[in-house]
């Protein structure tokens, strides 16, 4: 018998997972052949792994390079689906798998309890444990380079990426979060009564109602990256957001600016933006800083408009909307190593063919 111990302590404490039963069993892969995952490259498998939170089998998409004979240690990309989707989400999500197949990385795309509309999802303790257990599954089933475990996501996946940067800062070599939600209660208020009202209703489904009671406010805080991001100061963390998001898109880019503030507030308070400056920036769409240098990883028509970095953290507001720029995100991650200072000036190591529809987040 295998035993499990899972414990998540209060904010500011440590996640501990000890014991494991993470293995690949073909019978748990739904008897699917290697071409059966719709929208994904050949070879990506639909697998099941066991979550350390409740011993339940959880689904994920998984791919690893051929490991017959001697194999080198491989980077692992943990790709996190968007707000209203699940692990089978394709489109732009499949670009993560394409990158891994081109670069020789291992790819895993967990479900972490599916769309963010139930108590079990939306940054819950179960969802956090599922993501960490997916990493353990990859470790058990591929030769993973522990200095190169990366996390990436956009929109709801950006929320989850920011959350995981704070929940497991010791794990990641780099986290790339795009158009992420950092404050659940604030986003509920921003969505309520607007065209994005459906997201407010989903948040209420997860919290058991409007976050207007002490209990539900506390629950929203526990699920919000802002609660955990002070622990992420040592993580190589790149936070990016399109300047038109919140108008042409569902998440105001101010959510990423508040995430930046939270990470660097104690180490570089002079680099933080005041709440008034953030509101003015969002309302006017005019950067408070001079234009940053151009970035060769960004398309010519989607260059950074505002950028600040401090130690291992960077925030970028770019010409764009609710989207991820895959080549900028993935090439940046490729240059990062755990325990080493963040590299901000990086070269393109691989290219991806990305259509306009691939950049836009599945909501």
C-alpha cells in the first residue's frame, strides 16, 4: 500500500506533499490511441493520475519525448487551461504542446477540477494539489530536469499561474502569467452588471454566493493570487497583459499591476505603483513611464508600452488585448533556471506558427 499525506497550511505557510502513487497505467488513459486528442499534435495522451489531495484520479494531457535508451533530463512545461475551460481545451493551448515537441520538453496540461464555477475549482486546495500532483506524475514518468520546471497560462490560466507562483515558489524555474486575475472579489465587482456578468455568476458558484460576507470574502482571498504572491519574490516571474483588456476583453489590466505591486512591495517599494496611479493608467491607457525598449520576441505591432522589472519579477503592459504571445512567453521561459537570477534579455530559441485565433484566450 502507498500512503499519502497532504497538508496546506494558512497563508504564508508551506504546502507539503509527501508520499506518492503517481504512475502511468495504460488502462487509465481511456484506451485512446496517440492521435485521439482532438486539436492536439500526434502523440499527446489523455491520461489519469492520482491527486494527493483526495486520492481521486484526475485527467490531464501528457506528452514526453521518446525515452528509449539513455535520455537527457528534460524541461517540464505545466500548462494551465483558461477560466471556463478544462484540460481538453485546444486552440492556443495546443501551441504549448507543439512547443514541447519542437523543443524536446515534457508537456502536461492538468484539469485542476475544470471550469472555475464550482467550489472544487477556482484556486481551491483541491485544484492546487492537482497541479502539484501533475508535476509529480511527470517526474515519475519522464526524466525531468528539476532546474527547469515551468508554469504558463493565460486568463484563468494566468490566475492559476500567479497562484502557483505563490503556493509553490520552491518548485518553479519560471512562471509566465498572461492576462491573469489576481483578486477574485475585485474581479467579481468588475464583472457584475456588465457584459462579463457571467464570470461574476461563476465566481458566486464557486464561493456559494456573492463575496459580500466575511466568510465568502475570506474564501475569495484564499483563492486569489494576491494573498500568496508575497511568497513569490524569489520566483522568476513574468507578468504580462494587453492594454485593451478590460475593454476589448474580460480582465482589466489593472489586475496584473496589482499582482506586480504585491510581489515587489516589500523588496522594491519604490517600483510599486500607487492605487491612484494604477487607476489613472487604466482609465487613460497612458503609461506613467517613458516607452520601454522594443522587445524582439514581441510582434512589431504588439510591443511593450509599459515595463518594469525588479530582481526576479517583471510586469509588461503591451499593445494587445486578452491574449497570450506564445513566442514571447515560451522563449523567455526557456532562458530561466531555478535558483538563478531572472534573465530578461533572451534570444529566440524556437519559433511557433501562431494564428490570431491561437493568441486569444478561450474565455
